[in-house]
C-alpha cells in the first residue's frame, strides 16, 4: 500500500470491528452475545436469529433488538481506518456482517458499503415482505409491542437477515468486486457464517489477503498458508492503529474522527495512546506458510 500497488482494496468485516465501540461480538466465550442469551429462554443461541423460530415467537428477538438498535454506540478507530481507505481513493468496497450501522455513521458512502446481513434502517413483513415504516416498527418494539403487517397481519421485523432468509441483492456485487481486488483486508470476523465466509476465497490466488483478527480463522487456520496470505493477531484496534501509523495515516484518521464528531455532534471512541445466511465453515487451498508482522506485510 505504501508503494501505491493497491488501488482496489476490498474489506471483509465482522462483529470484532465494533467491540471497541462497546458492542459484544457473537462468539467470544464468556463475553460474546451467544454466551449471554439465557434470559431470552431460547432452545439454542442461533435461534434468536432463526426466521422459523421468529415466526413462532418473535419476542426473544424483539427483546434483544432493544439493545441492538443503532443509536447508543459510536464508531471507533477501526471504522475510521476503513473510511480513510475511501478518503485515499483505495476502497473498492467494504462487506460487513454487522447490523449496527457504524460504518454509515462514520461516513462511509452507501455505494462503498454492502451490509450483507441487512440493517435496522428499514423494516418489512417477514412473510410477504410488504415494507413497513422503520421508525414505527422501532417505536412499537421499544415499547414492548409487536408490529404487524397491514397486508397479511404477520409479524413485521427490521430488515436484518436471519438464518434461512435471502441476502440483500447488493451482496451479489461480490461477483464483480472480488475478482477486481488487489488487496483483501479481513477484520474482526470468525468466518463461520455462510455464504459470507467463503467470499474470502473468491479473490485471485495471487492477491494478498491480510487477516487482522484476534484469532486465526477460516483459511488462515491452514498450515501451510497460501503464499500471498498474511496475518497479524491480537487486539484489533491496536493492530489497526499500528497499521495506520506505518502508512503515515494516524494523524489523518484522528483529524477525520474529530471533524466527523463536530459535524454530527457525536462522541467518537478513541482508545489507547490517544444467497441465504447459514451457519457453517469453509475450505480453502493453501500453499506456503507465511505469517508476518504488520510492518513486513506493508512492504509487500
């Protein structure tokens, strides 16, 4: 990137990019969302996002939705790093699994963003898909009521993609974007939800894939790794900050965070030094073991 070789960067992001904003991820033992759902009295954790279970009993999801609705959390340094990729003219697209809308809130344009698992920004009937005013749905849900479709009287829900539902049409931009990518950044994801997880296998075999994550996931668990694969494991916000400093972007990101805060009058979080959605795993070919530090990745 420092040498100007990357001009079409695709970012694949998961819940881990938002943990520094105070939003728990899904699968971390003890602290993840799925580990703390006892109060919702569901048969298994993923049931809370299962469309068939929702059809029979929407209350567990609506109870959780009161916590998940955007508005109480703010973008952090990782979100603004992705925004800086756009600002520098390098971002082809960011594909996010997140439903927290923090990518939009930090200023990433809609045409650069694919919310693969939907969002709370719109709502519709879960059976006939008739649109429903999103603010009305939110008001009812927050008040403990159940919004119902004006056409078929079935339950309305925010357009968050549940297991068993079709992914949004915009998701299929990946068939154009991933073949164009000259760098794939994978950040804060367990790569366990299909078909999203397999996107990382659709770039050309010569394209560098850089994993910035707490743990090795997906094809990065293989030994040996593919020749162009690199990973840096640890606290994501710290790793991304080091990445930005090596690129000489840290001051620009801090200024961008400050200007966005002033524009929207919101606090930003700065820490440190100042198809269908379905559960599953993936497979990937690998070639040469190649783990490196962030600094050596940047010189590739």
